[in-house]
């Protein structure tokens, strides 16, 4: 199939391009490089032997996006990763988040309808479930989101569903990711946030390499087995493969799938696995809970298994090993 990948040079998008190409799909990438580097294209080529067509275009720019669609009448579907994703920054700059994430979704789906590209796959997040007991199931009612980033995901889901309602030939797949971590096993692709990381795994990687002195564990008094926060961490390569399954499925209408492992892992388990698998020390201290954090959440991953034939197969050991390999591979972007 011919797939347009927005945000295709980012963390999840780049891994997905590699898996799409490995499965004989043709990829066209649009990315405005706001959170990625052009060198990622070289890495994709190095890993696959194929250099996808790349347009340094902002998806909110309807004229520029129209030109891409006009140049590629062969497109069968779109995977929409392009978006801003930092929760804290979204609280400080709500307009930037609402504008970028919502306008890009509207401009893109409008182009899909105009050009009769009838399949769109959207990067949503488990954050749309809000605060309710796990496992999260796709048929649960969504609860109030707690920050502008999360709200852009909930509203984008709604926009895409409404457009699909008005255009019955348009198939919309909403993929709700849990906590993507790890890196490509080659060490060539991974997540390299600028500045001090907010998320756990990139922070642990910096502590492991000695770039940051100590990990703060945000709370050890949660009602979880060891008192630290529990999440459903998923290897980015598994996540990327989930997109290939979603693209290849012939589902119609609006479908929602959790992409998680279905298993909760605590902060302490991550730290211990990272240290043991990589033979490194992770100095840590217990700090107060981080405002806005939930104690525990994880996916019911059964629907993606039953309907897409997808299950996450990589282990916690794979996640921490590949994260550390990327951190120490000297191939930072
Ligand atoms: P990322 O920042 O690495 O990738 C996003 C890419 O989109 C970047 O390359 C960036 O340059 C590009 N981009 C942003 N706005 C754009 C625009 N207007 N036009 C063109 N390109 C634009 O992030 P990621 O971790 O790969 O996440 C991909 C998607 O998945 C995002 O929509 C994110 O919100 C969503 N998501 C991510 C996570 C996570 O933990 N990483 C969890 C749930 C959902
Ligand atoms: C966060 C976002 C979520 C987003 C996701 C992307 C919030 C409230 N949620 O999820 O919307 O989709 O990132 O991956 O920001 N932790 C520490 N020390 C640290 C960093 C994290 O103890 O230095 C703990 C957290 O308290 C949490 C766990 O590690 O229990 C995971 O945190 P993180 O990686 O930031 O992800 P989430 O908070 O689950």
C-alpha cells in the first residue's frame, strides 16, 4: 500500500516507517522537523535500503499539504503522528498545542476526503481514559482530560469520528498508545528528547550514562504492590508493528484499539530491570508524588489481538536493553 506518514521522522513515526517498508509498503513522509532531525531519513534508508520521499511540510499548512496529496494520487492511507506531545509544555502553551494538534488533524482529514484517501490512522493516547480503574477497555466512557495535550487527543478523536460519520467511505482507526519506550535494536533510531527528559525511561537512560546524577522516583506510597507508579510500557517496535496491522486490516468505519501489553510495570521494576540487564547503577531517591500522576493504569489489549491479530511480543528486558543501546550508541541525532 502507499502510505503517507505525518510526523514520520519522529520517535514512533520513524520506527513505523521501517516496519511499513519491511512489509513492502511504500512510504511518503511529511514532517516539519519541529521535534526531529533530517538525519532520521538517512537512518531509515540505512535500515531498509529504501529512501522514502520526504516533504519538510507543516501539516497545518493546507496549501503545502494539498501539493503533497496532488503529487501522490497513489496514496491509499495516512498515518497521522504529527503533533506536539509534552504534557507540561501544553499547560504553559495551550494555544500552541490546540492550534498545532487540532488544525493539523482537520487539515489532514479534509485533504483525505478531498482526495478520496479512505483510510486514516491516528496516534491517540491512553490519557483520554482519564482517572478510572484499569484495565482500560476501548468501550469505556472517556473521563475528563487533565491537560491541553490530552484534550487535543480527545478532541481529535471526536473530529475524526464526526468526519467519518459524514463520509461513510472513510475508515478511521484511533490507536490509543500506552507508554512507548525502548528503541530500534540497531541503535540507529530512538528517542532523544532535548533538555532534561520528563518521561521515565529517557530519564533513567541519562542517569545510567551519568549525564544526570540521580533519578527522582515520584512517590512510593501509591496503592500498588511496591508503592511506586504502575504503567503499561510498550516497546516502540511492537507499537510500530501495530500500525502495520492497522493499515493492512480492512476494517470500515471508526475503530478504536488500545496498543499496550496489558501488563502493569512499576517504576521500581523499571529501575531494577534497567540496572540488571545493562550492568549499570541507577542511583535514585524517593521524591514527592508528581502532580497529575495516576497511581496505576494499563491496557486491556484483547481487542487489538482479536481484531487486528496484533500482540506486543517484546519484553521488559528488550525495552531496557534497547533504550540503553541507543543511549550509548553514539548515534544520537
Ligand atoms: P515525536 O515528537 O517524536 O514525533 C512527532 C513528529 O511530528 C516530530 O517529528 C515532529 O517534528 C512532527 N510534527 C509535529 N507537529 C507537526 C506539524 N504541524 N507538521 C508536521 N510535522 C509535525 O513524538 P512521538 O513520540 O513519535 O509521538 C507521535 C504521536 O504519538 C504524537 O501525536 C503523540 O502525541 C502520540 N503519542 C505519543 C506517546 C509517547 O509517549 N511518545 C504516547 C501517546 C501518544
Ligand atoms: C506521561 C503523560 C501522558 C503521555 C505519556 C507519554 C503525564 C501526567 N502523563 O505519562 O499523557 O501520554 O507521558 O509517554 O504527564 N516517573 C518518575 N520519575 C521521573 C519520571 C517519571 O518516578 O523522573 C514516574 C511517574 O511518576 C510515572 C511513571 O514514572 O509513575 C511514568 O512516567 P512518564 O514516563 O512521565 O509517563 P506517564 O506519566 O505515564
